[in-house]
C-alpha cells in the first residue's frame, strides 16, 4: 500500500537504530567463523598456566602452517577465535610436560569446538613393567651399557608371544579408528528455515522431532518428522543419508514425504467428467548431491531434485543442479552454478530439518495443480578481503514457471478467478498463479565482522520482478490478471545485522530489503536465500534458556517477525470496494521452542 514520506523517514530511523543498538551491544560470533576453546590440566587435574596451544588448519589450502598460537590463562583455559570452518590439527605443549595433540578437530561456522588436554610429567612414562611373554636373560640385540663400567651387563629381553605376533598384519593392537560422533535429538515448536530452495514454501510454526544417528565417523542418518499446529498446513516425514563426510567428497541422498492440507475444500474436475474436492494432497521430494574434489583448487558438485505432487491431478518437476568452484588464490574463488544451492555439510540440525521439510509452492492453473519452479544460472566471484570481511559479485539469469504470488481479495474477485487461485492456510489469504517470466541481472554483496560479536552484511541486486500496471479494472478471467502484471526492471538494497548478547547469549537477527513500489515478487530469490534476507523488515530473536537439572538438553526460545511494518501490499484492481491485493511478503509472527539433546 502507499506509504507517506514521513513513514519512510520513520522506517529509516528505526532501522538505523536497530543496527546501532546491535553494534553497541557487543554481541555473538560471526556466522562465517568458528572457534576452539578448552582446558589444559596436569595428571592431577590442576590447571597448567602458560601452556602453548598450536593450531594448524585451512587458512592456506594444501598446507599445514600454524595459523594460531595462544597460551593458557591463570585457570588453564584457552580460546582461539575467528577460525575459517574446516578441519584443524591442534597441539598442547608445556615445560617439563609430555605434549598432546589431535590431528582432526572440526570447526563449524557459528559454533564452538571444545578440546581439553591432560599433560603428564615428562618422566611419568619411565615405569618398569614386566610384559606378558617369554623372558630371557641374554640377547645380543637388547643390551643396556653402563657407561660407568667397563663391563657389558645384559638386561631382561622381551620375546613377543604367538598371540601378539601371529597376526598377518603385524602385532595385534587396538583399533585406531576415531570415535563415532554422538547422536543428536531435537523436539520442539520451531519456525522452518528452508535455505536449500529459494522458492520452497515455509509452513511456519510446527512441531518437529528429529534424530541424527552417526553410523560411523564418516557417515550419518537423519530421520525427522513435523506437523503444523492443528494439522492445518500438513505434516512431513524425511530421511537423509550422508557419507564420505571426512574425506572431503560428501554425498547426500534424501527422501521427504509431505501431507498437504488446505483450509477449505475446492471443487475440482476429475477424470471422466466427475467432480472431486481438493482438500489435501501428498507430495514427495527426492534429492541427491555428490561433491567431488577434483584437485586442491577445483570442487565439482552435481545432483538433482525431483518434486512430485499427488492430488486431484498429478504434478511433477525435475531439476538438476551443478556447481564448479575454482580457487584462484587462497582468498579468491570463482564459481559457476546451475539449479539449486549446494549441500552444506556444516549446517546445524535445525537448519537441516528446515531444508528437508521445504516443499515447492503449490498453485492452481486451469483447475490443475502446478509447482513453482526456478531455473537459476550464475557466475560469481568471491574474495576474502581480510579475516573479518569478504565481498561477492555475480551475474545471473532466472527462469520462473508458475510463479506463486500471495494475496487477498473479496469473494467476488475470488469467484472470477476460480480454478486459478488456491487458499493459503498459513497467511489466511490466497495464492495466485502469475505465470512465467525471465530475469537477468547482477548482484553485489559485502559482509563484515564488526567487533568480536557482531556481523553485518549489505547486498545490492538488479534484475526483473513482477509489477502491477496501474489503472486495470476488475478482471473477468485469469488472462486479464496476468495482463495486469508484467516484468519490470527493479533494484533492491538489503542490509542485515546479526548479534549475540554476551551476558544473556540472546541472538538477534534484523534485516531489511527495500524494493521499488508496486512489485509483487522478489528481484533475486537465490541471492536473498544465500544472504538470509526477505523483502522488507524482518526480526528474529533466539534466547537460550537455562539448563534444567532433570533435562540434559539445550532449550531455545524463538520469536520470528516477518514484514513487521506490513509493507509492499499492492492493489491490482482499482474498481470495487475491496480490490485484489498482492504482495511479495506478508506480515506474520511465529514463535516457539526448540529442544536439542
């Protein structure tokens, strides 16, 4: 809807206040980096002050140069901040102590890896033990020469027994395999977070149960289920299998089955001239992603996604995706992408469940269900300017089919569009099929860590979005509606600030995306998804709750505000008292709890 200039100035002031407040709060770690913390003690549990911690990792691909060197404080504790996600080697040393190290410790973006060390006295290994075997008193190959004597005095010689030597692979020893990671469990009421597909529908608040079971140190299995409140929007059951996680060439195969319910039954023509009611449908999504590291500088990601909808009439969409990434220098990466986003094997359990629960937006066209699709192609260059900042530039082309636009209208307009509108139970409105269009453009994004606990990002995008032709009268058919919408050149500017309060550990994410007036779709959905922004003002608050003695779990309260100022509502038909109103995003509030064991 039209906004006055005073409202615009008030909005700019409010957004600037949110950003300044977030910067002054000295909040949490940047999502692009992780950290390692730990405690160094002796064999009796006493902290070791001044112990040296050496950390080597992926700052320079293909090398193991030490990237961080820190010492423990008065309590024997250490912390290494601003680490690029990946696998690291860590070693602890101290005077008169035996060193201790770990070859592979996994650092994840936005998370803390904890590794404690116990350093024994340098003389502690000098203990005399009688081995389990045959002992003799002489042997030319085992002698101890007493330097203060002219004689050579033999010492006990150990001869291994058959149980230790009759192994075709050598002496029997305990397996050196790394321990299998711990399982993760999650239950709660949480908002979805579909990042994998920018056009996937987000059912919003729902009850979620998830179980992540590591099969080995190199593979895991995820099983999850969700149900929206009261079963209004439906339920989902998902299974995902990943392998080769440690080798750098991960593979993932997932299958999701969705039960989609609608707020009201719609009479739909069925086969043979009969009439059936569209009140619920079943959907399935199968995805496969394979990552291959062709060299130290080249990574290839390929896969596909198949979406299937079983309702009064079936609908399906198959989309391959591919990405080739070339690291020109340690700080510069060039990538060409086609289709969906690449698999992110460092995602948290919450993000993975949200990705798998996503399903393409469903619309109606001529009484036939359709799935919204996007064919995305881009070439991008990303350069890390420093440890705290990076910049990205990309050119892209998008091809949209069965574009879904949210709206609301009076019953008379809905009746005129019968067979081409679908009730939207989540937003208490309707979804219109706006047909297809193409968009080509470019975007530029800059992210920076501000201080030690705040990160900010800005993005500019230029491309095409569907806009409304002014002065169109009430339509008589869907064809008139589509004639009222056309692709228009559009620019958008987005800003995002993420912060974590050091005392309460509250995480706040505030973002705002400006678009030209009259637009009812986004400019660059893929770019929005990668940056984690949506049109207009969004605010999300996550508050960890205190641990309960009888419940060993991490509990987090979530509040999510979308399009907080109710901007972007565009009247399409000026005739009549209640016109059809379309928008790129609708205002809503979602909240709940997540519990991770």
